[in-house]
């Protein structure tokens, strides 16, 4: 599979991961009003992203607090919360640092518990099987 996508239930906003090559992949947030991408270095923890979605998929009821995954260098983070009605809010963070002009983006993508099994399946296909 060449990409992993989370589409909002409320708008045209989506998170798209593409171009996985070894320890790197590209993360994009895209809508009519916003477009940003960042190259993510996950080192060996890209499988952890798929593990994160596996965990979300096996939840049979809403959970308390925030669950998250972030890249080794912290330039990309996805945090998930779940309402009592099963609405999942993904907070997506991009941070670009090290050049003359640093920047940050934070946005939210609305989903639901029923979509987690398919997202987990496509995340695992995108990143491949965990070596552990």
C-alpha cells in the first residue's frame, strides 16, 4: 500500500502518510484551506505507529485521557482522545525546526471508533509487519 489516510468525518481535512522508505516517510495535512507536509524520521519506531492504531482498534469502549504516538525527533505527533459517544479526535502536530524559520502546525481530525479497525489494517499494511 502506498499511503495511509485518516479522513475527517466533518470536513475535507485529512492526514496522509506516503513515501515510506526505510526509516523515513512523508506526512501531510490537506484540506481546501490548509496544506502542509513534513519528512518524518521514525527510525525503527514506524512500526509503533501501526501498533498505536492496533491498540485503538481493539478498544471496545471509550477510553479516558489521551493516547499518542510521536516520531523519534518529535517533528510529527498524533494524539487521540475518545468521547463517551465514541467520537475520536486526532490531534495532529507538525514541527519543523533547525532552519532560519521554524514553524508548527496543529490541527484536529474527527473520526469514530467504528473506523479504527480499518485504519489499523491500513496502517499495518503501509508500515509492514513489526519485527518484534
